[in-house]
C-alpha cells in the first residue's frame, strides 16, 4: 500500500513538472516575409517575451520539408548555443553549384540564453 502511494505521488509530481515546463508560444515574426527561389536571403526572427513572470530560454525553428532550403547558415549569437538537425530529402535536389543535396536542415534549436519579460531578441539564418 505504501509503495502504491509513493508511485502515485511520484507520477503526480512528474505530471506537474511536465505541465509547468510546457513551451510558450510567442508572436514570433520573420523579416523579410518571403525570399526569392534559388537565391540567398538572410531571415531574421524577432522573438518577444510576452510573459510577465518567466524568461524565454529557447527558440525552436522548424524549416518546411515541402520547400527545403538547400543551404542554411546560422548566425552565432552571444550567450546562446544552437543545434541544427538534418533530415534526408525524399528526392535529392541539385543546388546552384551543381552539387546534389540529399539532406536538409529541418530544425534549429537555440538554447542557453534568455529573453527577460518585456524584452525581445533576434535570431538570424541565411
């Protein structure tokens, strides 16, 4: 009986932690809103912190699989680290240099920094 109570209390505590750690969704904007196909463009994501009582401590950017970018460069950001995830393309594409691209960057996650309440920051990729 005591073991069952301990397991129940542990499960409840884990559920509470997961609930409190749920991601927040901000009104992130991107500039420019479009880019020419086949060209290079720097995209800047403006991330506001719209809460009054918590810091924004990460950004998860997911790039579209139906229009993959053949090349992605991430601008380093002081105080933040990033991790880029690659995913295989269903069909290889040829880039502007004539090279075949078989995978693409599908996700970039920035962590380690913070955006305080009432502040914003920008993150850039090319």
